[in-house]
């Protein structure tokens, strides 16, 4: 490792459920590396998703952690997809500074057909629709939302398109999900993600190729675009990362970053922890139920005479006596 601080040995001590910021100063690059272990395993275990759905949720959780961890305030970053595919809805919330939760809705019959046809990769499950990134800074601030069309390209490619169109920052994103098998604990889910961004002081150097205008006359010459040499090198180095490296529990985050960028020197900053946590609570649900009309609450009463509410995110079911949620 190198940077403004004194160089030191690379740590081989691995850590799960962390986001690690880093910088490659000679290339004007900054980035973050996320490694998800127990937090992802708990998140997925709460729902018992089929393997193919679990992989898509894992990718989305890694991407949400990469993007949400850049927030400099106590707010919420949300990733949401709505499509016509097998996985018609997916929501991942990141509550700064460290809380992740997620849920997915899918069509079991469509999934079975996709498995039979051999087209059940995460990108194929989404189908056509949109991916939305939402930043919520609280009730006193306006929400920001960026939307990207999903047309079978998957979350990695959609993230690249988002940064190209909305943020206009040269960016590379890599995502990987894997299930690690062991004799004592069975399968445990892991996910990893890497984001690398070119952030030179000069905005001119950050320029990217223009999107095709779509209405240029036939035969019109398009000016050749020359990418900044520093970004070309940084992107080429980062693109060498393998899926297995992003999810390997025996490969520390520092060792992985050193593998990628040791030729130029990489500075690693303090990691930020991540955890699976839902914001639902008995008091919150009770307050929500009281907002319904008396007839609506009466329609919710089950055969046991109680009102049951199950959180879509964490799967916890809470039951209430009708008198507990009676309106004022």
C-alpha cells in the first residue's frame, strides 16, 4: 500500500459486512469495495428465496451498499426495480450509516419456465422495465431520483448507464454473488462489489464519449473520442477482478485491492461496517393500522380474531387485538 501516509504491509486479515473506501492517487481514481457475508445470509434466509432469486437480490444488495455508503448525511438510499420479468419487483434499502434490508417479488411459474429454458441468470430474470435510485435526505429536503431503463442488461450494465447519463462520471462497477459450502454450516451466501470512479480536478479530463444523437445524417462523420490515459489504465486494472475474488472469504479486501492497483499504489481508508436491520417495529405498525377506517380494520381480522401483519422486508409477523389498533 502507498499514499500520503507511510507505506505498510498489506493486511491479510479479512472482514465481512464492510465497505472499504480507497484511492489510487496517481490515476485520479477513488472507489469503494464491499464484502457482504453474514448480513446477506440473514437477509436472504428470512425469505427462503430460490437460488436464482437469491443471486439477483445479492447483486442488488452489493450495488446498494456501494452507492449508499457514499452518503455524507443520515438519510436513505433505495434501489428499486419494476419489470415484466420473472423478478417483477426488487427493493433494497440502505439507511445510513450501516443498515441494509431487502425484499423481492417473483413469479414462481415464470421462474420454473426460465429454469427449463436455461435462461435464469440474474440479468435475464429482470426482463424489461426500469431501475430507480432514490436518495431521501429526510422530510425537510427534496428527494432525488435517477431512473435507468432495464432491457435485459443486468444491474452492472444499468449502473454504468446511470453514471454515464445522470452523473457523467467515468465509472466501472463489478458485482459478484456466491454460495460458499461447508460441512459444518451448509451453504452461506456472500456478495462482493467494486466501484471505481475517475475524479480528476479538471472537469475536461472527466469527459466521456457522447451518446449517439440518433438523428445524424447517414454518412456523417463522428468525431473520434479519446479517453483520458489515466482512466483507461485504471479501468483496465479494475476490470481484471474475478468474481471468485470478490466473494472469496480467504482473500482480504486489502490484499484484493493490492492485487489490482499495486503497480500505481493504493491508499486504503478505514472500513465502514454494514448490518442487516429492518426499520419496522410493533409501535410503527400499530400507528399505521390506526390510520385505516374502522371497516378496513374489521376486514383485516382473521379467523382467530386478531389482525396479523407481516413485514415484507424482514418476514416478521406481528399480531394485534382489534382494540389495540382502534382509531381515536
